[in-house]
C-alpha cells in the first residue's frame, strides 16, 4: 500500500512542479537579449566564385544600423487589402513590412487585428523580404516605384496584383510582382527581368524572413516551451528547428542545399514560410544580423538571360495561422510547424478526433467535452481497475488501522501482516497505479493539443467563456475544478501517514491557484475528466462497500 501511495504522490508532485514552473516562466517578463555586432559587407562574390548569401552580402533584414531603420520607417508604403489580409508594402525593397490577419484578433484587444509581420510599431521587427543578386539588380534596399493608391480586392475578383518598378540600371529593367488571392494566406512573389544590356546575366534571387528574437505568444507546459524561430524542411533533413541562440553562436545545423522543401519563421499559433516549387535547386541560410535581429531564407538561381531576353523567378509566401487542415495541402511537411512537443505521435490523432467532434457540434468547447468523454471511455477498464483497488483499500481501512495500533512499533511485522491481508482479500496494492501511469502521456498530449492549436484561439464556448485559449475571466471553472479534486480526495482511502494525508489534501488548493491562469479550454477538460472520474469512482466504491456489507450480514 505504501508503494502505491508513493507512486501516486510522485505523480502528483511531478505534475505540480511542472505546472508551477510553467506558470512562473509564462508570467515572468523575458530578459532583454544582448545586442551583438552589426553584420553586413559589400555585395561581392566569394573567392571561389560562389554567390554569397544575401544576409551576408547585403546586410539583410531590418538592418542593425539605426540610420537604415529610420530609412525603412520613412519610406513610402502602399496598402493591399483582401478578405483575409491587410498588407503594407514598403517602397524600400518592395518588402511586406506589416501584415494584419483580419480573421484573427490581437490578444487583449477585441477590435484590433492580429499583426503577424510587424514594423516595430506593435511589438516586433518582422518582415518578408526579397531581392536579386547581381550587378545593377534591385535588392531589398532598392527604392521601388509604388502605385498611386492602395489596392483592394473588389467584389467578383479572385485576386489583386501589385506591380512595383525598380529603377533601371545598365539597361536592366526589373518589376516586382505580388499577387494576393481571395480566401487565401498565400502570396505569390515574383521578379520579371528584362535584360536590355549587351551582356548575358546569370542572377540569383533570394527570399528571406527577418525577425527579432523576442518570443511571440509563448507558452510553456510540462517543461516544454512552444518554439519561436526559423525552421527548414527538406526531404533529406525533414523538419529542422533552428534556434536563435544557435544562429547567434554559429552552431545552427540544418540542410543547406536541396531541390525541395521550404524555410519558415515559426511562432505560437502562426507561421510565415517561403515555399518554392519542388525540383528547383535552392540554398538555405540563417544568419544573425546583430541587435537581436535574425534572418532565414533561401537563394534560387535564375537561368542565364541573354541580351534583349526576358526571364522571371518567384515563389510563394504563406503568412497566416497554423490551420492544420490546410497546411499539409499547401506544401509537404508544412503541418509540422504546429508544435505539440515530444508527444506529437499521440497529440496529432487526438487533434483529428477533436476536429471531427467540432465538425459535428460547431463549437470547440463541446468538442473538448466529447473528446474527454471519449478518452474516458477508452480507458474505462483501466480506470475501473484503479478505482476497485482504491475502494477495496477504503473498505480495509479500519482493519489496517487496527494493525497499525497492534504493530506500530514493529514495521517488519506490520508489513508482513498487511501483505497477508492483501493476499487473503485478493488485492493488488499496486493495481491502481498502472492505469494512472498509462493515461498520463495521453492527458499531457491532449493538454498540448488544446494549448497549441490556433483553432482554440479566441474560440468561444458558452456564457462567460468567450476565449478557450485565455483564462476564465471570473475563475469559475478553476474553482469547480478544485472542488472536484477535493471530492476525489474524499473518495480515496485516507493515507496512514498523517503528513502524506495533509499534503494530498493540499493538492486541490494548490492546483486551483495555478489553474486560475490556465487557458479555460484546458480547465474545462480537467473539470469534465474529474466529474466523470468522480461518478465512476463513486459507483464502484458503492458497489464494493455494498457487497462487503451484504457479506457480513449473511
């Protein structure tokens, strides 16, 4: 019995430590990163004749030089608006320097759109940049000519196209073309190049995402934090996260060259990614630019353009939510940006079931409840075994107490008599532990599904719960959860050790306090699970106690 209680106590203690650590880190402010030296060099070829990465040759990104940051802020912009996006495109480089997602609200601001790409006026420095490598060709620091007015998707139109003209140099005429589509977070970015010079040119195109290293909507759970940073996917290397710290220290490891894959900037709930066509050779890179700025992207070759000839090069940019039912259809492996931590193999099927229930109910709150019921049904036999063991121990409580009084000073004799009693009553003192241990990975995986799915973000349930990803505004669900934990403790047999009994009784209070700040969708899951457990445990305990009473009467 002592071993079983020890295992249960360790399980609760582990959960408590992980939850407490997660709550502390989530609510503490992040330390400001130290600035590093600015990077940037002249746009020249390497000694071996290879083309340098644009982040090195062009000082990529929102430069660490304050004067260049000021130039970016002062450059004219044009607004492009669709049914899903509101993009601000700068004349400097033709870069998307601000992108609002109209179907998603900013946290804590009911009337403000969520800003993914950001010019620093909201929270981050974060831009989608591109350019060409070659003498006389425009880069992300070239000043393009903008249209006279903003562009918007009109009724009956499927797309809106923005054309930006670069200044002609050495007879080279370049137009940057950006196509925005209705009902899509995909943006086509291409360069039309006309060689009016008297020599053939062999340019390269680069597409990059430049961002500061500050976390976005970062959450930590059970010791694992949601990832913020670049990621590279190739058939050879699969999904590879690239941490900002490794980029800064020069230790970033990922596949550098491939003819497939994509490069992305990942954060909690949202992602931006450059998605070249499969079969096109490309080089991936990630660099630190200094002043807490990082750039990750790819370089693509352009076929030789003869004098008087024209050519084009381009790729797609996805900038939007991590909607799992759509990501996989956009590009192979893109659904892997949804970060479920180390239990993805369990969490992914759970999300599929959750989505199926949502398709039936149309509400994520009811879907969470139905998933909880389904999980409880799957583990019903294991839970029943656990509760039967607890109920039998509860019935034996008076006899165990008498043993303690008789053999309290002789622990060996006490242990021997207890084992004889278990053998006589056919009780496995560890019978209630295995079911609980087996279910822990499933519970943690579901926790991650509810925590990491953008579908839960700002999703209402009913009444006062209008955002399943945010805390309960009136703390009603955490209080109910704490009360349900207390009832469960009362149904369990009382630990013989007084100190252990006091610790177990304090658990509902401690967990209630920590769950006050947890997303309401997670608390809803715990409440429903506890209620179902109470009903099952009460029924089993009542049946066993009734059977014992009937046996004594007979």
